[in-house]
């Protein structure tokens, strides 16, 4: 679906956290499919599929846990996608109606840590892949990958969508051949596909990490749908986002499980991909790694773009920010510099504990996604006074106690169910043999508590205010086209 004239702005994107006016809306709804497919279809995702096999589950049950975790986690992530076209705003600024003008800093801090953490892992992995094929050292390639991602993120929304579509087409060829080679040429341990090999703890560990990884995309989603026209339907927006992300995630995580089962204790992401690729023909492993590095550049750009939006939102909480190209340039530079510094300082200990990092991300964003979706789909039903989101003395207040309380209580009730490797195992998790079911506790508690606390909100009055401010909102947005 497109708007009638599908207008496009030339040059670098200048908009950031500000509202996108209706006459700038453009794009096709199906573009969300390849964007979210390719966002997941890169080898950092492959590492998420290792937990079941390395934790003692056989290959069959690890694959089933991957599918189940993807089905559940992507469900919540995809529902955020419809918020972009309806509100014309990036994802994290939408937390203000629930958490307040200043109170939203709570979740923005966690979001920024996530962007930075993922980029440290992504750029190191890309550096290792490029060093294995082109040589030159990991650290110089980390810097080169970050600089290239910076350029993509700076040009902005349209080029990110276009790059992900092109990469998707190439991925289907390269990784299609690679996957067939893995299935045909590799051998797996005895009992890998034995239904009787079920073990509860590694199954739930794999499920939890996968669900957390998919839910972690929730903080990005509206960033890449906010320029779409508002007449796209919630159902179709959900479907294109859901199936794109789920297919990319299942494919790469399943490859990770297959490679881990084949390589055993000798598994290493880059070396194992290279060796498995060479079973197709000599040198194909290097081709796979080179393309994988391009995929990591693209997802690094997504993290830098989202990190920039989050940093601008945080600054705007204290001093009103006029969205300009200069603001984007500075915040992208800061985000990129922090990513490079973290990657160059990272140790093998950080890389070994990447899956613990994924679990921590899951814990932090389960109550946020519960509050945000409950507010959007049940409490306010998509009706927001967008201009008030940028008003420090507006109707949403500086501190949204309803959202903050629901978030903190939702997080607190999860703590006994946490199971994070050697870092921490809660008493409830120990009683369950180390199984982590915190997802099923935090989500309903945070969502239901928020619903109860917001029963007194006058949604009709907010809607009347939104209608009164709509024309002014459109007029105010247009000066932001120029830097």
C-alpha cells in the first residue's frame, strides 16, 4: 500500500523523534517483511540457537524450543509495528504516555544499553568474519564496519529499508545453498532426533533466550514503520512484521543449533561456518562469511539509528531538541564511538556470556512491552494526543506513576524466577531445576496491574484534545524538514 503520490525527501534524513506529517508518509507495507527478515537473518542470531544443544538438550528438542520461543516472542514484537503508521513516531518516544515525560528515561536507559551491547557483539563478530577471509586484524575491521554502518544510519530510513531488501535477495541464495549443504553434508550425534531425549531445563533455557531475543526487537519496531501512511491496517502490518522476523529468526537459530550439534565442543561461530561452508565447495565458507559481515553491518546500522533516537529522546527530557541533521549526526557519532570503544575493550568473557546478556534484556523489556501494548491496544486503543507527547507540561505528566509502578512490580515478581547461568538463579527457578519461566510471570502481572491502575484515565477527553491539536501538529512538523 502507498499514499497517492508517495512523496520522498531527498538527501539525508533530518527527522528523528519528531512526528512525521501525513504528506511525508510513503513506502509499501510489504517492505516491512524483508526488513525484519534480514534484521534477524544474520549470524549474531545464529548464536542464539546454541543454548539448548550446549545445555544438554538433543537437537530435535532444541529446534522445537527455537520454534516455540520465536512464535511467542515475535507475537509481542510485531504488535508494536502498527503503532508507527498510526502515530508517526519512533518506538521509544511512545513510552511517554505510560511513563511520563521524564519517567520514560527509565526504559530509554535500558534500551540504550541494549543497542550498545548488541553492537559490541555484532561488530566483533563482523571483524572476526572479515579477518578470517580478508585478514588485516579484527580491530581494524571493527572500526571499518562501524564507519560503514554509521553512513547507512546517517542517510536514514529509506536507505535502511532499501539495503535490507537487497540483502534479503542475496541471503536467500547464499544461505539457501549453505543450509542445504549443512543438512546434506554434516553428520549429527546419535540420538539427535530422539523424541525421548526431552530435558525440561535446557528446553526452557533455549525457549527463554529465543523469546527474549525476539522481544528485544520491540524497541525498534515503529522506527521503521512510522513513515507509512496511517491507512495501513493493524492486521497486515502485524503479519508482514511477524512473518519476516519469525522466518529470519528460526532459520538462523536453527542453523546455530545444527552447527553446534555437529561441531560439539569445537564449535566457534566463524570457524564452524567456514568449515561447514567448505563442505559445499572449497572457498564457499569464505563467501558465506563475507556476506554475513554485510548482514552484520546492516544490523549495526539499525542499532546505531535506534540508539541515536533514544539518545535524542533522553536529551529532550531535559531540554527541548529541535530535530535536525546536526542533532542526528552528533548522536550517531556518540553511539558509534561508544560501540567501537566497547568492542575494542571487550574480552572473550563478554562473548561467552552473550546469552546471559540476552536474558537480561528479556527481563528488562518484558514488563515494558506488557505496559506499552496494554496501553496502546486496551487502555487508549491507539488514540493519543501526539502533540502532548512533546509537551513537558502536557496531559501525560512528567512522571507516569501508573506505568512506572506496573513496570517495577512486573520486574520484581520475575526476580525469583530468573535463571542467568552462573550469575544468578532465583529460588523459584532452583525449585524448578533451573528452568526459567519468568516470561510467563512478568507479562501478565505488569499488563494487568497497568490496566487496573489506569481505569480512571479519561480517554475520551484525551481524544478530543488530540483532534483539537491535529491541524497544529501537522503545521508544526513541516519546518523540521530542513536542517
